[in-house]
C-alpha cells in the first residue's frame, strides 16, 4: 500500500514539475508577464526550470527501468532544495496561496526522498 502511495506522489510531483518547468522555459504570453515580475536573472530561472524537468524524469524513469534506482531519492532531494527556496521566496513576498502550494509540494518531495531512500527503495 505504501509503495502505491509513493508512486502516486512521484507521478504527481513529476507531472507538476514537468509542466511548470516547460511553461517557464517555453512561456506563453501570460507566463512571460509572470517571469518579468520575478527578481532573478533569466539564467537562474532557466537553470531552476531545467532542474525541475530533469527531476520529473528522475522521479519516474529509474523505477520504470530499474536503472540506477537511487536517482529517484536524489531527484526528490533536489526538489526539496528548490521548493525550500521557493517557500522562503513566497514568504518574503507575503504570498499566502503560493506559499501553501509550495509547502505541500515540499512536503511531498520530502516524503518521496525519505521513503525511497530509507523505507521502500525501488
């Protein structure tokens, strides 16, 4: 049962970060306006979005292929770092809704990272 819950969390995280990363790397007009409001250099945002896309693949592919299963925990750990920074960023701007969403994603990433590393390795 726990393994199924972890797979659901991994698939959800992978979907969210793949979509978010692609939207910010190849932004439609509405997202371009959002990117202009973020006080970070474009190269940094591109790095973060690329890391999110790679993490999305890292959450799913090792389990499906059986190749380098510890990469799942590492991908989730990378997302923990990114989401921790995102929580701090949104808190500093007093953005309640984005902070809550980001905190939930952070909690899911922590769950996957810890569970796949210590409890139920792939």
